[in-house]
């Protein structure tokens, strides 16, 4: 059935207000978008790695989730989700559970790219019927903007402060979506918040309703850590895709598909200049940093176009 | 001796800072969904979105962008803001193409 935003927003809300995520938080938008892709009659078990989302969406006795929710630790959301799914399969076989359950793990980039990486990789390799969603805000925002392996090069993080010694984070961002695709799982996709959420919704729906392990990487901007005004999130996301900093693509059964090609590929500074974490790159004498980022983005974009041919 | 309730009979709305541990659920579990709706996060606001219904064409573009699930929808129409939970981030104001949302200082 063709996507209709009007029909989708009419569904009962599965992630309610009153959670303690910051005003303008991208993680909350990611969660709502993923949960909206569930059929209303299906139930879900949500597994959450430690992170902003976890500390803010379940403060005893207040849960923002309408579905079952488990938090265990930072490093094992993948293993926990896999374990629940394996138990469900047995209970279903024995006739002890009749309803349809879906298993969705959420982790930030700290819990996914770094700390939870081994358990995520293991769960994917074992072939559990789960979805792992990374809400990627490119640093450890919960503890105060420490760099992660997802933080892009030159970003000013509290453990890679931009100054006279280093120009922000020295290393490039890890390409986790490609690493997940290399696991040979049936569905991997990368998206963010754009317009009527068609791209986001269709990917979330495919991730949930494709049998086997699937992975969704969602750029989820953080107004505190990226240092922009809360109301500008839609503009930041649009610039991320139009500069090809965050391309939209999916990998279905090993076949790469580009979902969005900007009519006019914008220079990276359009994206960088909107955010305080890159402000030092616009100081006199810092032009080389912008050139380096542009070179890196161009190289990644060309490689992606080649994979999607 | 007081009658103790079964864990699944204890409601989030009955638990507060002075609840003794005997009357809480074990292991930080809670047996109902969406209990955060009881929490007033609207008091965080320093800015407030104002809905101008006459300008709204119910395109719904603002709804999925709301981090606080504070734009209710009913029968194809978007309703006024849930101000008990809206934190006043202003994302809706920016994505609205019809100027149906204004964004103002609280108490201005």
C-alpha cells in the first residue's frame, strides 16, 4: 500500500510524552518513527542499550513506552534482544504465546558503534529475527558530549576539544552501516528525518517486517552536542543529505540501492556552518579542514554511487 | 499486618517519593504502558508554540517531527498542542509551510 502520512499519524502513539529527553531531541523522533511503522495489532518488545534514550524514557515508575521494555546494560542490547526473540520462538512453538511480537533494539552511537558492537555483531550473525536501530547523534551525549567512533572528523567534543593542540576529533567517522551490510543480513538501511517521513517510514517498515536480522542507522541530531537552535533540526537533516554527508541508501539481500540523489550536491560548509561543534573550522587559517571534509565526503559518495550501480 | 498487593496490581500513579519499598514492584518493573504521560514536562518551556487552526490545512508534516508526541491527531485533523508535555523546542513551527504555528516567549 502506498505511504500516506495522514494514515500513519492516525495510529495510536506508542512512545508517549512526559519522557525526560531534551527539548528538540532527535532520538525521540527516531523512536516515534520506528514504532509508528508497527502494525497496531502487533506487539513489540523494545530493548534499549544504555544512553540518553534509556535514562530518559524509563524513570521508575514512569515509562514512555506502551510496549514491553527492557534495559540491561550498555554493551549487550543485541544479545538481550536476541535472547528474548529466541525465548519467544520456543514459547510460540509450544503454544504458550499466540500474539505476534516484534523485537526492536535501540542504541545510540555509543551503545552501537562502540560499546555494544560485539553483541550487535553476534546477534546479527546468529540470525535472530530482530531489528537493531541506531539513533546516531555522533557522540556520548548523555554523559556530556565525549567523542565516539561515530563522531565526525574535526567535531569539537569534550574529549577532543578544538584548540591550538588538536583541531577537534582527529579521526574520521566509522562507516557502521557498511559494516552491518558486510554481515550479509537481509536488510540494512540508513535514513534521517526528511519532509513527510516517507523514506524513514518505508525503511522502518521493511526493517521490522523483513524476516531475520535487520539494521537501521538513523541520523538523529542532538541540539546540545551539535550546538544549533532546537527548532532547526529539519534543516540540519536536509543539509546532511543534500551535502551527501549522510546519504540515504538501503542494502536489500546484498544489493545496494541509493534512495536519494540531491539535485544539486551542496558544499559541506553549508552543513558544517549551522553547527557550533564545527565553528572553529571557519576561523582564518582553518580552510584546510573544510577541504579535508569535502575530500572525504566526495570519496565516500563516489564509492557509494559505485556500489549502487 | 497490612495487605500487600500483587506486583501487577501496583499502579505507577500510586508510587511516589514516600512510598515504602514493600509497596513498590520488585526489580524496577512496571506493569502498564505509557505512564510517563503523568509527568508534566510542559513546565520546562521557555518558548511556546501557538496553533492557529484557521491557517492549518492538516498536512500533518509537523506531527512526526514532534519529539514529545504533543501534536494529537483525530479523524484526519490535527488538534491543539498537548501543553502538559510540549517542551517548546519549536521544530513544528519551523516545518509548518502554512504559518499555522507561531513561536513565542513564554509569558511574553
